[in-house]
């Protein structure tokens, strides 16, 4: 079974080698045949998608298609989609049908793209393994016993397993990059403010960012052109021009300086993983990149900082799920307090509750200064570390994760170990920086990812570096073994 | 022991914006329930707030009017608590860094002295929805039309020392927001409401006593009475050697008493933190200066101008400028009728206010345009009607909604200034009352009024009084 890139599909559509309708039928067929093994989709948009593909074909026929006309994409089930169930991986929103589209969804739809379905995810994006989903875990196509990572695990698997050419995810602490690394694909978390958050169910508002899971940097660049941009409905989105990313690839990186933070190698990274990363670096060196050892002194504090800031924001963001206007609502209740307690007790899963409780605690009178305020200060220090580093370097590189994909069930009962998963990725969220993960080799026959972090709004840098790497290597073309037989 | 009363007020002024503070929904009042609540007001998953710049401009206007500082950078914070009419589970407000701080205004105390009252801060926030407990049995209904209505919360320093001072301060704030046209000031509709913090301390000491907060007072009278009740209650407790419990109380206007709503222990921990969905609000100096240059004339300037340019007494100017509606009416009348400003002031402060008070009307409900009012005064000065007749005409204008000249003509109310006609009536009167005439001639000059009255009675009050007086004296002398 062949995985098609977005770029390939656009070319095939334009040359009339295939119709949009045929593409959609192919993906729907693949999903119905294979997704029972992966559980990557929660909801399929089958009928509407097929209908839209017919219209897309007419538009292509007419010779005036939009950039993404007829191209299917998968959307993480955190993006509100008008008339299509948006569960956020939670029982709380099991039957929630939004009356509106998230801005990023309408941005893609307005360019002709077709939403094929909504992908599985950790509940409210809280998790690093996709095991906290109310709709069951997602299985990694490289080894079904393993987790694809999370929280955008469904989107990552859909792309890795050829069930969608490209997918939208969100990244609050690594939720795009870690699953991309675990499934052998490319995942971009743009700068905070690059893409609108309007219509994206909020987890931690100051960290959440929509992004892309794709087979190549080139596909990522093409989609980002449509996805990104200022949105008057999101005060935190940034009024900056959106470059034509796909036209800015293949720019020589000779003489670029990349920093490797020594803190990434302090502990937890095993020898084999480190070696895979160091081998990948050599590819960049061969392209003329100069490497430099740097230090980001406060990096070690990023996980604890994150686990104060993110729960604090989530405890407030999730207060709206009270069962009054939408969401799970229990019928038999005694009084108002019982109504709140019952709805939230039944509607939310364990990890979500854990974070709400943590967040409520760190914001409480008497603890605010010691936790929330202190975390915000450390966050500033982490930002400053990067700012200082970027005076001398163009980007930061390191492994995306410490290990390749772990087994389902291996870490779910140990939250702290699970939280440590995001040790390399979280700092980019805390600093609002763009970061990408691309496949760079295999560890124990499982894909391994390399992360690049760049200064604010330097997505072009990330995409160009990755693209040139992908011109030299074929790690990104490696398909999960079973796929080859399918 | 002698106690000193210390009062601070928190006033919630609903800003007169066309749309809500964080969404595009309309702010109209009295519309069908839940029809002015967008997905943002409903707190739907994924929605985000966007700050209404009109509200920002209004807050700045207020800050400038009370000589406050305008923060170059202020922060919106979330105040977290669960309540069914609070859709997001938090209210967006300002906490540590409000948009307006360090202002003040002057009130007049009972003994006529000016007193400065500090304004600690004024901050922007959204209103919650409304819980309706009395419409359905056993159930509470929620109306979210009010959710997201922009409010300016104005917090005073605890610097008022009597219920009268508190209402004087509240009145002043009311006057300012209405002058600035940033709030309609309608207290029945809840557009302007007040929480009062009251505490007592031994006279001549400086440490504040334990305070209680009386919530949601929506009239000047209630503020005065609630505070007065609270002072008496606290004084009694303190005199008995008991302690005041820090708590929130509600005023029951039917019983004229305050009651415990919740104690300090029962207060929510609101877990304030900066709202990550909104950037810090940054206001540059040029924006402030532009708003300053467009501020309307305020009360003090108006009074001065009335005295200087209109030549009316300061006392009258103060009364006319007291409410912006009256001031506007005065200015419109004088724009049409400018020959006698004092007459205008006099008529507004006596006849107009009398009718408004008697009929319980606002000036807009009166139905007499400033132009018509000017026409009435014109008819007095040009001698068509007397001042006394004019009062009746004014009453008819209010009740029959007819124009001045129509009323005068249809009822034949024109003043009789014809000397011959008046003379013949006077002759008739003098002949009818020879005894009284003799009394007058014997030196009882007061009786002249009796003759004037008789002439007026025979002319239904239409005889020009000055001509009557003149001819009467002349006739008697020549008799």
C-alpha cells in the first residue's frame, strides 16, 4: 500500500491521473479496512467528504481549482467542525456537535481541502500516549502493541499508516512532535500565534498551537501556507505576513549554525538513541551546517514549569463543562452542587481530573506565588535562554524524545514518568517557538525523531532544513512493515 | 464610645457600548431571553474573547474625568467560580493591573464644604448572566443576554464618613458617567449599581475596623438607608463589646435591614490569574491625548459657563447642570430663545421641575420640546400671555401635547393689553365696590390688590397686570 504525499496528490489531480472522488474513496476504503487495528479515527466525515469530492472534481474540470481543491485531510478531534461531532477524546463531549468551524478548519476548507474525518487523541489533549482517550488507545502501525504517542496520536497514525495524506494536530507540550517521532513522520508546531486558536478546544491557552503532521517537510510547507495567518477572532494570533513556505525550500544551508544544548544529553537518553541522533547530525554537516555546543541552563526546569502552567490554565478552561449548555449531563441529581459534581465526575477521565485538581491547587490563595507565579518567572528565564542562544545560532537541534515509542500500558499508571516524555519538546511551547520533528533513523526497529527549534516565526528555517535533510535521506519514506504487505 | 464611620463604595457602571465587551452580541435591554447570546457569550468549546475597543475608550474617558492615571499596560484576569449564569466558569475582569487608577473627585458635605474622595481604581469586566428564580416552580431559568455586557467597576477609597457623603459621591459618579455618555445611569435596569463597604472605628484613631460589604444597592435611597442601618447595627454590637464579623450582607428594602449573605469563610477563592486568551492591554499616550481632546464639557465647566455667558446665578447654574438632561434642555431652549436667560433658568427650575416631579416623568418623557418651551417663554416676553396664564398653558402642553399658540388661540387666552378695555372694566369694578374704594382712600392701601383681583376675575386672568395696576392707581386718584 502506497502512501501518497500531498504534493503527489495535487500533481495527480492536476494531470487528471486520478479524481478527487477516487482519492476520497481510496482513503475511506483504507480506513474501513485497516483502522480497526489502529483506532486512529473517532468520526468519519464520509458522506459529506465524498459529496465535496464530486464538487472538487467539477472545479478541477473547470480548470480553476484552489491550491488544495480535492485534497483530503484528517483533523484532530479537538478542532470544532460545524455539524460534525467534536469529542476532544472525552465522554464529556461524546455527543457534542459544534455549530461552527474552527478558523484553521475553515482556512483549509476555503482552499478546497476536504475533511475526511476526526482523529483520536488523548482526552482534551492531556496525555503523551493516546491512552487517555475515552474512545480507546491508538495503536502504533510500527508495532501495534506500542503507543503512537500523544496527544495527536490519531493524526500521526492516520498519516503514518496511509489513512490520510496529511493531518492537523495540536501541540501544547509536544503533542505533534512526539507522535510524529514515534510514527516516523514529520510534525510541525508553528510559533505561538502563527495559527488561529479560534475553534480549537482549549487545553492550556498560552501553550496550545495548531500544527501539521505530514510525510514530508514539503507537504507541511504547502499546508501551512493555507493554515497560518492572523485571525481577528483570536487576540493572540499575530498579524504577520504568511510566507510562501513551499517556495522557500531548497535554500542552501551552508554556513548555518545550529546549537546542540548539552542539557538534552544529561540523563535519560540511551546510547543507541544518542547514536542515531549523532549520525543524523552528520547529514546536516555534509550540507554545510556548523554545530556548536550550547547551554540552555533552565531547560531542566521546563517539565515542572509546564506542569504548573498547563494545569492552571486547564483548570479554568475546563470549568465551562458543567452540563448546562452542552456536554455530558446526568439526569438524576439532587441539587446544583450535585449537578456539577456528577456531570464532571462522569464526563471527565482520570488524567483530566488530575490536571484540573493540580491546576486548581497551584492557583489557590496561599499557593499562587509559590507555584503559578514562580512557574511564570521560570518560563521567562527559559524564553531568555533561547533568545540569548539565538544571537549566535540559527536553530537548536536535539532528539525529539528520549526513547522510541513505548508499549501501551507501560507508563499510564505513572504520571511523572509519562510527563517526562515531553522533556525535549516542552521548552518550545513555554517559549512560544516554532519546532519541527522529522524522522532521522531507527532505534530498536522503531522510528526515531530529530527536533529542530527556531526563533519566533522562523518556520521557513525549520522547513528548509528538514526538506534538505529529506532530500539526502529516506527515513521519512520508510513505511510501517505491515503496510507494505497490505 | 464615639465612633467614626468609614465608607467605601464599589460602583458598577454598565458601559453604553453597542456590543458586548468580548463578543459582537448586541447589548440592548429588555429583549427576549437568550437571544443576544452568541457562542462566545455561551462559553462554547473553542471560542475566544476579543476586546471591544469602545469599552476601552469609555474607561479612559472616565479615568480622565476623575483625574486618574491611565495604565499604559493593564491586564485582564480570570475570576474563577462556578455558577449557572456564569457560562465559562470564570468572569473576565481586571485584577492586579486595572486600566484606571489613582483618581479623585470632590463632593459637597452636609455643611457645605468641599471634600476630596479618592478613586482607587476603575477596571473593565464582563457582567454575568441572570438567574431567574421566580419564574418556574422548583427550577431556575438562566438568561444569558446580560452575560458579557461591559462593566466599569469604580472603586473608591474608604474616605466617606456618613451615608450622605456616600450618596453624594455616588451621585457625582452618576453625573460624570452620564455627562461622558458612557453609561445610561438607569438604576432600575441595573445599569448603575453599588456595593458599600462599611466599618466603624473609635473617633480619632486611624486603624480601620472590621468591615461588612452590602451588595447590589440600586438606588440612592437604598444606599443611604442600607448604610444607615448598617452603621446602627455595628454601633450597637461594638457598644456591647462584641466584634463585627467580616461578611457580605444583602439589603432588604421592604424590611429596611441588612442580612448576612455569606461570611468570609464562605467566600470563594477566585483563583485570579492573567487571562491567556487576551494580550495585555497597551494604551499609548497619543490615544489618551486624543480622547482627552474629545472629552465633553463636564459639570464644573458648564456651571462656570452658565454663570459667565448666560448671566444666571451660580446656584441656579448648579441646579440646571446637575443632570446632563436638564442642562441640554436649558441649552436648547436658550439657543432658540435668548432674550432672557434668567427667565429660562427660572422656568426650568420651578415650573418644569415641578411638573416632572409631580408626574414622575423624565425630561424625555415630558413631550414638550425645548423649541415649544422656548415659544412659551417667548409668548410671556412679548406680552401675549401673562406668566400666570403661561403656567396653565404649560400644563396643557404637557397633557394635550399641543403647541403653545394653538392652546392660546383656541382658548382665547391672549393677554388683554388694550387700555380702553381694561379701563372700562376698572370703572365697573370701582362702581361695584364703593365701600372698598372708600377704605383705600382712607389710607388702607393694601386693598389695591383686591381691585386687581376683581379685574383679573372679570378677565379670566388675561388682563395685563402692569397695565391694570397703572390704570387702577390713576382712576382712583382721579376719582
